[in-house]
C-alpha cells in the first residue's frame, strides 16, 4: 500500500 503511494508521488514529482 505504501509503495503504491510512493510510486504515485514520485511519478508526479518527476513529471513536475
């Protein structure tokens, strides 16, 4: 569950 959140947050930060 935590990994999923980290993946989304990381992807969003990388996209920014």
